[in-house]
C-alpha cells in the first residue's frame, strides 16, 4: 500500500464519526497479558501448542528437523 493511499484511508476513517467509533472499539478490551492470551489459545486449541511444532504439520515441502 502506498503512503498516499494509507493517509487517504486514515483521513476517511477519522472524518467519519461512525468509522472512528468502530476503530476505537477495536481497542476497548485493552491490554492482555501473555498468560491471558495463552489461556485463550489453550481453551481454543488445547495444550498441543506447547509440545507440537505447527510447522511440522503444515503442508510445506520442507521436512521437519
């Protein structure tokens, strides 16, 4: 994305009350700790992320070490 396009988009968002409200709401939950994010991930995917390398299970041509 070119800088001119970026700044045009920023102006578009900031000039529209509804859009700026929606943008601000993206950050309404605030900061999360690493522990909180890991707990969410664990709830969604189980503890497998701690011992299974996801790269090994991707469909790439590179073998796992």
